[in-house]
C-alpha cells in the first residue's frame, strides 16, 4: 500500500467515499476511509470522563479488556465533578429510616409524568429497577460515602428519594471512579479531543481521530493521532449547555444573556460528529434550565442548595412585588424555571425564603455550607422577617400571608393552594434568623441526544439498527428523561447506562 500523509488523508477519504456510496445500502455508506496506520489501539475507547464514561471504563476493564479514556479538557470529570451530589434511588435505608414508602414503579411514574410522556418507557423502567443496585455498587465497588441520616427531595418527585453524597458534590463519585481505574491500570488521558469518528465502508465504527495535546478552545491545537477501537467506542461526552451558538439552534431563547451551570467544555463538537456519521439524534431541542441558581454566582454556585434543600422543602418561594408564592416549590424544574423567567420578563424578582428551622436539615446533610453561602453573599441573613422584607425589597404583607399559608399546610399536612408535598420533617416557619436568596434560571442539562437500545448501542438514523462498534451513555444520549429531567436522576442515568455501555462494548466481537 502506498503511503499517504495524514494531511491528505481526509481528502482521500472523501474521494473514496463518494465512489463507494452509490452501491451500498443506506446504513452501510462509508463515512471515513481507514487510516493506513493506527497510532494506538485498545479494545474499548471511551470519550468523556464524567459519571457515565468512567463507569463504562470500569466495567470494560473488569471484563478483561484494554481500555483508554479520553477527556478533551485539562482536568477530568466534566459536569459530573461539579454535580450537586444527589442520586435518585427508591428503597434506600435512609428512606426507610424516615418512614418513606417508595418503589421503582413510583419513581418510573414520576419520571414519565414529568417527562410529558416523551421518555422511552423501557429505558425509564430499567433505570428505576437498577437504581438501588447501582447505588449499592457505588458503595461496594467504589467506596463512595453517602449521608446516612436523611434523604432530600427534588422537584417532580412525589416523595423524597434523593440520596446525598457525603462531600456534597458529584466529585464524591467521580474521584472514586478515577481511583478505581487507577488501581485497574487505566489512566484518564486529558487534553485529548475526539475530532472524527472513523466509520468504515462496512458501516462499523473502528476508531477515532483525536488531537493529543489539545488546548481548549483552540480547535487546531494538538497532534493528530488515530486510535483503533477493536471492540467498541463509547460516547459519554455529555451535553452542550455551554455552547451558545449550538444551543440557540434548538432553543432561540437560550441566548448569551442566559447563564449556564455547565463547565466551559460542555460544547457541541462530539454531538455534531455523532450526527455526521449517522447516529439517530432525538429530542435535542429539550434543554433544561435550572430554576434555583443565584445571579451573584458564576456557573452552578452553591445558593441552589439553600433554594432547593431549605426553601423548596421547608420554606417558600415568593416574588418581590406582591410577596406571594408563585409556584409549587417542588414542581419540576421546567415548570419552576418557566415561571421565574416569565416574572423576570415583567421586571419581577423571585426569592427563596426560609427560617432557621428550614435550614437545619440542610445543615445536617451539608454541614458548614450555609456559612459559606453567607460569606459569598449568595444567601443573606436577617434577624427578623421585617428586616428581610426591607433588605430584599419584598412586599411584607404578602410575605407574611405566604408564610401563613405554608404554615397552615404544614399543620394540616396538605398544601391547598399548589398541592406541594409536605415533608414529614417540616415545621411551621416562625423562628429567626431568616434567610433569602434571589433566583435566576441558567441552562443546565440537555435531555436529548443519541438514540440507543437497551444494550447502549447507538442507533443508525438510516436503518434504525445498531451501529456496529458504537455505544453511548449519559447526557450524550436521549430518550430517558423526555421533556424534563428530574433532579437527582442524572447520576442514576449516567451510572446505570454507563455500566451497560462498558459491558456491551467489552463483549462486542472484535472487528479483525
């Protein structure tokens, strides 16, 4: 075979592809020509180092395969390492301790209802059934430490079922996954960006072209290398929430004026590439905004733990002009974010408010965090309710009425106004000091992505059949969450299907 330069390789590929395409069935049209030489080869190649990618790598390595994990940023973890640190799990010991009756069936019902029926039921069923065993796997296999004192509740869940990572963030899982891979002899290779997925004329994905030494966001940085994936390529590249031009293609409202909780590397390169080589992409216009973030913090910040963990569960959310509650504080994220955006467009500000009784459970699950919030100024403290109303410019009479309304709900065990779940630990709001934070929605999660089957195999858009050698998991995929991802279900989704993707790639037949 004659030698060709790496520089001329893509030109040669295009010419070869054009000549072959007409004679092949749709699903087998070549996308790339094979490189003359592979620089490195592994049984399984994983793109992305968040919850899903690392779980896939662990399972593939445990199955006896050689594994490489590539991360385009300088540090591993992606959005997962800054995740809020809660996992949706029905049937935990913490739920039983609080007398909470839950089941996989109830969790599935919640996900399908809040997802507006756009979820693929078989995917949701599998996730809910595997949630508890997967939570246990994080303990037995990884050594993750969980708060055993209580569970929290996110919007859209009919009961509290969110297990809390002891260190209060997704790093409590990610670092344990990295540690596990280190013991297995699999390093995380950072600053390696996947530029091309190499899909051969036979329709199979056989490897990737990467830029080794990539420096985000310089797309031309790094040395081009060809990496062979003998058995499978796993796409676990996450979402594109930080990619303003790309996200506004799907939702024009999400302009640069809307912040994001995502890390800067949550961009669209891998999404575009998966689409280019023929993956069936679904529901990509369903992009979630987080309702509880503070305008005084960049990114996700920490005020959300007050707005959700204290005020949404044990306090109230009110608007400033009337001082009134404007939404079920435990509605799903889309409902709450949309309500806040509507009010913001009218010049109205929205606040989370709680008293010292409401912050006490948060202090148990996340000790020391309230003090850090006060130090940053994203949550503010007042000795009296009157001082809070004056300091935040909230209508005092309306605020008093909203608190009285919620206190009545606590006493009666039923919220007559919005039907909000009344937590068994809730007490009437009455005891200062009082706390408040302003809320402004930010782009948070992409619900759509690559369509996969139950074995995490990526589906071809032309044939509706699995693409040989290609697997995907986590936020890179669609079909699990539908229109709305319930808070805490990201970790469950990523680890459940990340493990499946790793096992499937490891057991795939080698292509040579």
